[in-house]
C-alpha cells in the first residue's frame, strides 16, 4: 500500500497539484487523500469506499486506475491471507453477536412484536372500580333516605338566645 500511496503522491506533486486542489476537485476530504498517500489503510472502515477513492484519485492524476486497483487487490490478498483462520472465525462470531444486539435494539414499529399485557391485572382493576362505584351509590342512597323516609329538606338547628 505504501508503494501505491507513494506513486499517487509523486504523480500529484509532479503535476503541480496541491492536496487541497485534488481534494476539492474529487470531493474527497484532504485527510482521506493524505492517508491514501501515506498508506494508512487502518484509517479506513469501508474497504470498498477506499478502493473507489483510490480509483478516482488515480484517474484524476492520469494513471492507469485498473492497474493500481489490481495492485491494491494484490496487497489486500497478501495482508488478509496471513490472518489465521481462527482469528477470522472469532471476528465473525463477534460481529454476528454485535449485529444480533443491534437487531434486538432497533425495531421497526410496524414489525415489532408487542409485549402481551397481563389481562388479570386489568380485570382486577375493573372489578375494584365497579365495587367502588356500587359502594358510592349505596352510601348516597342511604344518606338520602333516613329511616325509610325520603328527605327533601335540610333542617338546620338554630340557637336562639
């Protein structure tokens, strides 16, 4: 990767193009172009986006972009083929766990399964409210009727001196 980055840097400098100019023309951040020229592949999360940036940068500088991408692919193969299979399997399992956690957290409101509510609690609540209403009605009727007589006036006791 260092050879590819060095080739891109020397071609750019020989052309008299500044890094900021190339960045503005390609609509790629200057930091990305610097990292490509320095061969810092570890700075990139998406290898496909990096490959596209390298292709566009090579075309911009008038280089054979297909050859540079082939060299980049060879570099990737060389680097990745040295990774032990156990490490790859471990990373894949961790990634699957992370994806499962993400799937558990992010759910569409249209496809999310709704939690079942405890219907016994609601029935108990409704029964309690109904009993309370019945008690209030009975108490009200009892207050209105005294000694089987319906009261229609309120009597006040007034003290006279």
